[in-house]
C-alpha cells in the first residue's frame, strides 16, 4: 500500500467513536447495509440499478479466488489484537458484516467481493517451508523456515499485529528465532512492526540480518516527513479511517481491510542493502535472488525469487488488483513504464521456474501457468496505462478527456479479477501518467490562472442565479442520478456558502451515492469520508506524530529541511540571522542562514561570524523532537550550549508552525 506518513488513524472523535461502537454491536443482528453511519441515506433507485447491473457484467460464478484465500489454512484467527493499554488495534469483528452472501445495495458487488476475500484472517501454508499470516493488518507477513530460524518477509504495520502474527505462527509451528527480516520496500506497512519480531540488540550483535533495497532509509523517512501532515490527512480519507465499518461505511481498502488503530510503528535500519540489479544470498540455508525494481510501486523496492521453493514474490508490483501510479493520498508519481518492464524481466527470468507467487497484500497465486499469465497481464496493464495515456496526450487530449477515453482495459485484461480497479483506477492512473510526462497543466491558457475555489464558486453561483437556484439544480441532478454533475455543482455551492446546511446535505448525498457505486475501495472511502464530514464536521485529529524510530532516523539535514518547511515567512521576513549548529556526537556542523524569510542550511560548514552557535548531540535533538525534553530546559541543564546571542534561537523557534491534520477538504 501506501504508505504512509502514518497509516494509523488517530483516535476518532468521541461522537463518531460512539457511533462506531453502536454499529459494531449491531453488526451481527442487522442486515448488511443497515443504517450504520450517522446521517447516511439508503441507496437511490439509480444506485440500486447500477450495482445490480454489475452482477451481470462480471464473472461472479468464477469462485477460484474464494478457494485461493482458504488454501493451506493452518489456523483461522478471530478476535482482537490489543495494544498495551488494552484498546483494539485490530478486531476481526469489525468486518463480521461481510459474511452476508449478498452485497447490500449500498456497496458495489465487485468491491463487496474483494472485501470478503480480504477478510479471511489466519495462518496459511503457501508451500513447503513458506507460511503467511493474513487478515490481521492491511499487509501480510510471510515466514520462510530456514535451517535453524525464520526469515520474515515484511513486518506488517505495527508491532502489535506483527507480534500477534508471529505468535499465531508459533502456536502451530516450531518456535524458532527470527534470523532475518526482509523489507520489500519503503512503505510503513512493510516495516513498521519490526520491533514486534526482533530485538535491536540482536540485530546489532549480528544475530539478525535486516535486508532492504538500496536507498531504503532515505526514501522510507523522507516520504513521511516533508508532506507528512497533508498525506496523513488524506490517508484517513483514502482508507476511510474515520468511517464506521459497515454497508454504508468502510468495507475495505483494496490492498486489505484498513490500517491498524493506534499501534506502534517502528523501524530498525537495514544491515544489508541490495544494490545490484540481481543479487543472490543464502540466508539460513534458503537461497534468495533479489531483483531490484527501483521507481516502481515505491522508490526503493525489490522482488524475491526462492529457487529451492520455486516461489516468487513480486513485492507490491503484482497484486490481485490494479495498483496506483499515484496514490490519492499523494506521493511522488510512479513510473508505469518501468513497473511494466520489471514485471516482464521477472516473467522472463522466473516464470518457468515458479510454482507459486506470493505478495505482501491479498492472497497468493498457485500454478506455473496461472503465475505466468498473471505476470504477463499485470505487465500489459501497466504498459497500457503508460502507452495509451501518452498516445491520447499526443493526440491533444487533456487529463480529464483521457480519463474519459480510457473506460476499460483492452483485450482480455478487463475480464480478469486481478486487473480490477479496487485500489488504483484507470481514471486516476491515466491522469498520473499525464502528470509524470507533461505536468498538471493541460496547455489551455484559460486554465493558467483560474480563480481559487472560493472565488470561482461565488462567481458560478452568482452566474447561475444565486444559491437557491443552484440548490435546485443540484437537487435536479441528484433526482436524475447524475451524481457526478451534482457533486461538481454542489461543490461550488458549498464553497460559496459553507454555512448553507441544505447545500451541504445535498452535496453529501451526491458524494454518498458515488461512493455506494464505486468499485474502487479508495474512491468509495473518499466519497463517503467527504459526505461524512459535510454532515458531521472534521474529526478533531491531534497534530501528526512521527514515531520515535522515524524521528531518530531523520538525518540532521532532513531536520533542517523540515524546519524550513515549517517556517512562517510572514514572521521571518526582516529578521535575518546566521547560526552555526553543531552536532557534537557526530562532529558535524551546519551553517544556517535566515534571509528574505527563507531558511537554508549548508552541511559541513560554519559561518565565520555567526549570531549564535548552538551545540548539542543528535540524541538531544531527537528527545526535543519527540517532546521528551523541553528546549529551554535542555539549555538550562546544559544539554544545549549557546555561544553568542541566545535570544536568536527562541526567535527562530517562534517562527515555526505546527501542522495538524484537521484541515478542511470538502469545505473551504
Ligand atoms: Zn503495502
């Protein structure tokens, strides 16, 4: 998945937590789709018809995936994974409502299908010496049995679920120590649980190897820091973190059910980086060939081939659905072409010698022929996304026109379940490819300098005869089932008149029906989260927190770069200063310059005459960042030495903003 700045939703506000609990308590007794979200409306006649039609359009009689998710079941898992304070980090009861055979009118039947398939928690034998724990986190943990210990491929998102997964394994298999952990890529749902599996002292002592693709630490950290607050906010939309679970709420997140709630995300740095295109290592008697695939689903990612087991892991580059070229949460745009090429390389190199393909999400694929077909299909899908977008772009089509001109995949791809857009979508992905090659601007000068949303909205509403008339138009579009238009128009009305409750309700209804119709789990979650916030307000999220391991892994340069992001230019203008900042334990000086309201840093350098020199250890900085130590106090007790005009430091810190993930999205 995504990863995420912080895939773990903050504690929900009291209001909707209460509703969430009510929904849970009722989950067993109400039919799926019963009222479980405050203010939610039932499916409209148009939505009922549209969802019913899906049942005739897709091959629902093909039940092979239902067999695959049960194959090799050693032990099911049901119940809670609890945090240290007893709260449920994961609870399989949340998704008990998915056991209903028939999907409710409020869920696209294709999405219902994958939501059911992703809700089969337990320990599974994939092949000899290779096991998976699935369904207790958004990602899977794969356990390979070495000669004397265990090799774990991907560590889930949080320590609580990772530990529960390993304990589940130990209840049914010999209790051997973990001797290696492999991170397939840089997203937190693949490394965050690592401290639930191994002790860092054992890693330092050389008893446990941590293997990751080259560039791992830089990419894992930077993605979570610089745009972290906005991503964190949008992750909550994308996975429906604030939504109650149920037929009118969150049913899935495509790659899995959703993020664990308030668990501990940890990180232990790799001890071994894979930096060659192919590298073979023998780990505890198991040969693993690593295939580097940089710039695919994550900036640093790799495939694994295990020849003795005839097993192949494509990391997150081939899963049981279409992935994202650009996640709706936001991330640097990915390279669909490279993605496709690496899958082709894997097909050529491992296709003939693979009996099973397993991924850190969803379920495995067995049988050489099926694996080869799936790899070829996935290759074609990402190549099509890239090439067709470029083809249409070169014909002069613009992003939304291209999205509309690519309603389905070509050839036989459309008929395969594993190309369905449960996570990525053709529409969003084609726009991502457009952005990658020629940017967000569509070339039309009318779009060079549009009014921002509120100003545009006010003018639209005025031109259409005022708010009352626009509301009528929105309602008429809703009555006709043209929810896309209703949402576009309603958005103008809400941005022009944010206090207009009738407008907000109409807009919520339009978004909600779009959500009920979506096959894409993330689209559904975003539509429903928008409707939810229009009716109930934005949940009061706490300021984004970065886990202690992430803070400690920040390099000093990243720390200063982020300080520059936090700087409020209005407060900083006219207050130029120069600082030397020395990390005594690293013997590393930085020259900081505040000038024109902009803060820059130069590594391994000092100003000849600085206003102030600040000396401290990196560990002290970490404790301050984690709010374990107050800056003033650190100065008083000598953890920080100041040489020069000490007031400058207080001045600088006073210019820094604190971001919170409660900003508005569907309202101005
Ligand atoms: Zn993932």
